[in-house]
């Protein structure tokens, strides 16, 4: 049958030392020996258990006793909750952990620091580059979206059967009849399918196995709406930048 420890089997004390006037509160079993307690206090205060001296003070900061026998237990001393255990050690100096002049410093030249890729400066520089690239991509995407919207708006006034002229840059003007208006599988956006009056086209109304309209070979072409003008155009000859 297990026996549960009661609250009276433990004592809660505050730890202080030459480098820390008021440290943490800790709870220890009363059965802990003073030698064991010193070992635990090494981690808290940095003092050596071999040279450490312990004194107990009450809440009014009055000395209760010295814990000077390592084989005795905490419970052997008149220590209660709220007692302050003060650690004395000649090797401890107040402010020793605050004196940064005693810390060995790692130094590196500006040139070597600039070459490293694992520094804050490198991360900050890469972040700026990434942000610039992101902004450039977003600006480009916005520009493309705006252009596509303008082309879509132009296509709203174009209908299958309309006569038209195709005026592509650096190409002769061609005339024909609108045979298709809409999206295609081979390129994004809205495209206009034109059946030329003469065989100056690139296809028969189909591209990559997908048919969009019917016409004889070399009479069909797909162009963007901004190079197409709808009107009452009689048949004529020409040459176009086509797909």
C-alpha cells in the first residue's frame, strides 16, 4: 500500500546569495539532507557545494540558524514555510554575471561577416530581395490582368459572322470573317478565330487537335481582339502575325 506525502513533509523556502539577494522559491522534502540540498543549490546559485555555507533567516530577516551539518536533514532544523536560505561562498561576487567585460567575445571582420549567409544582415537583405521580387510579380500579374480585361471588353463587340480586318504589328492587313470568339486550350485569355478571304492563315480552324471552327487549310488564324477591327470590309488579300 502506497503512502502519500502530506503537505507537512515539505517546506517552501526562498533562496538568496551574494549574487542574488532574492532568488526563487523552492519546495523541498524535509527528509532532504543538507548535503543533498547544497547539490541542488549549486545549479541555482553557481556556488560550490564543497565550500558553500547555508544560513536560515525568518520572514523578519532574523537569523534562525546555520545549516552546517551535511548529514542532517532539513527537518532537523526549525525551518518553516517562508524561511530564506542564504548561500555564502567566497568564490561568489555580487554582479559577477552582470559584468560583460569578463565574457570572452567572438569577433569577426566586417568583410568576413558580409560573406556569411547565416547572419541577420544576410537574412534582412534576402528578405528585401524577396519582397521586391514579390512586389514585381504582383505588379506584373496586375498588369496582365488589366490587359486581359481590356481584351475581353473589346471582344464583347465582336460576333461570329462579322466582317473584319486584322492589323498585326509589322504585318500586312488581312481581311476575313469572324468564326470564333472566346477562350481556347492552347493559350490563356480571349482569342478571335478568323477565316481569311485568302490562304494566308496557319490552320483549318483547329489547333493541337481541338476544333474551334471550320475552314479550308491555311485559311484559319487565331489573333487577340486588339488587332481585330470589325466593319463592312469587302474581300481583300494580306499577311498576319498569327498562331
